[in-house]
C-alpha cells in the first residue's frame, strides 16, 4: 500500500525495550512478550480505561489502582497501540497479578515488572536519556552521510557517485528513474524482482504531473520503499529500497535529492544567469515589476517556513520539494517573532518565492505560512502576509496556514488585539462597557441607544459621560471612536 509522506518525524529515534531492560539500576524484569518492541515515549496512567489518552508506541506505566478486569484492560491498551505495559509492584499489589500476565501473553503485549524501589520517574528518565543518545548517534550518522554525499557530488561522474554513496549510507538500493519510468542509473545491492517492480510503480505515483506529491513511501518484496521527485523539472525520480527505515534516512535522502536535482538540471547555468541578471537590475534601481519579469510571469506566492533538521541543506531540500530555486535560507537573527522557549532569539524563517500556479502542500518537519498570490509590485506586502500566516500556523500547530483576507482587522494578531483591548477598556465595568458598545454601534444616537438598552436617554448620557471621564478620551473624536470600537470587538 502506497502512502504519501506527510506526517512529521518523531522528536527522537525510538528505543528498543531491550535497551531499557538492560539498565541494571532499574531492576526491571520482562514477564512476557518480546523485548525488541520500539518505545517512542512513556505515559503513566491510573485510569480504568487509558485508551483515550494513548497515542501509540508508549511504555504505559501503572500501579493497577483501577485495574478491574485484566483481560479487558490489556485489550484496551493493545487496541490503543501501546508498545508495552509496565506494572509497578506496591503499594496496591504485592506481585504482578497472574491474570494480567496471562492477558498480556494472549495479546502478545510485553509486560514489565517494576520493583518497589524503582519510581516510575526513574524509568521515564532512563528512557529519555536512551532516546537522547540515540538522537545524537543519528545526528552523527546524518552529518557523516552529508559529507559523503557532498564529496561524491564533486567527483568526475557525480550522479553515479552520489547514488553509490547514498546506497551505502542507507544500506540498500538507490535508483534514478527517468520520466518514462526506466532506470537511468542505479547503485547498491540487488533487490528481488517484486521489490524492483513495486519501486518502479511507486516512482510512477510521483512522475512529472503538476500538482503531484513530492515524495511517497510503501512496501514491496519484503522491503521498505521510498520515492522522491527531483526538482530539475524533467520528471526524474529517486527510488530507495531498504530492509528498514531509520529516522535519519529521510533527511539523508533529502540531501541526495537536492544534489541530484542540481546535477541533472539541464539549464541550471542559464537559469542562474537569468536570476543573477534580475538581481543586478533590481539593485541598480530597476522597478521590481520589471526586474522580476525575466523570472517568469506572475503572480507569485511568498512562503515563510520554519523547521527542518537543522542542517545546512535543510532550506535547499525544502526548496527542491516545493519545486523552486528562489529561496532565502534565513539567518540566526530574529524576524520579529521574539525569543524562543529557551530565551534565545528565534531564527528568521526560510523564505521562498513560488509561481502562484505551483502546488503548495505541507512538508514533513516544516511549518509553512503562505501569502495570497501577488504580482511583483505587491511582493513586499505579500512577504508580510506570509510572516503573519507562519505565526498563525505556529500558534495553531498546523503544518500549513494560508493568508486569509480579512480587511484591516486581519492585519493585527488576534492575541495582540485582545491584549490591547483589555488595556484600553480596563477602567470600564458593566454596564458602562455594553453601553459604550451599543452607543458606538448606533453612531452616538442617545434615543436609539436608550431604546436598545431599555433605559432612559439621560441614563445613557450619564454613562457615556462616565466613560469619557474614566477613559480620559474625547468621544467626539472619530479616531477615538474607531479605536474604541476596534477594542470592543476584540474585548
């Protein structure tokens, strides 16, 4: 079954249960089930039914406070996709209930006994440390692979060299497919015919079709398969077949995709010369609309992106996936988004320029904000739109947010507007706030406001006079009325 890649990578590589069991200081004991399951995280729960709170891949830890029927409990844990169950001996139970061991054995769910001297937090801390060590090993592996691929790209026959280096690093086979699906070049170990056919079909899912996915994955012939569209515009596709897929393989493949896209692009030098010429004309005072003309017909879509794997190739890999050479990788300076969670300056986003007709989809590991299509004369405004869209995507934790035209109100961040409204209207309390709202909505009419609020018109006058005094503002000033109306809308 073929699935288009789109889910973000886990924060760290999973750790096999056996590695956690090997930590002698914890005293863990496997009572039943395999020890080679992958643990992605730890979750502690004493709920009678933890199913709604599990994501899958957890080591679920419990002392059995609300164990109930062990068979039903284990069934729900297994259905939720938990990797293993850890049962703490005492204070509720002196030993692991035999019925629980039997239920886990029937389900094939690993069951680990946690001795009384080992707190659950110690198990969680040990797993996080193992995951951090695995992440460090994976980063070193990715860095070494990047260096190997870069060196291969500098050889006399760069395309076969890059394929060979890639196949070696992923311990599999790397194939370059032409637009018609034929093998253009290949390297690495041979694969069964069934896997080769499945890989060719997977590459065909991408192909040269406009709007098609940039990558896809699947299984075939007992192997893990992946395909990536190159960014050269000729319909070339990179296919990979491996026995297993590590957490860093996608990043390594992304580096290879960028290098192969550059090496196989037929008019790379001409395109670069056109872009350089447009830049020179812009710097020498040519109007932006004229300078942008050689790059192709507008309109354009400005995209801001933040994320990636932290490598120097991340921005180039993203640009290749989106099919554009027009990318600004950003710097370590802030872009106005403030500081990060640790107080350090937030890195400026990667900025890209795409033809408005080009497809734009979410990319694994990235958060994207896209402006509305704009012509060259409006690209500065589009850049600001993309920045706001990126902030909205990060706040809502969505992989892609697009600009939503909403008049002048849409130009202000909702959280900032609400904070401003609270400050401006802080001196007022009900019924003054509601009276001011109705009075402004009725253009300052005393009689209509009195009717709407079902009070005497003199009461309205007294309340508005009180608002004027508390706010210390001239309510006859249209600018003041506009600001107060804006604040009331966001209050």
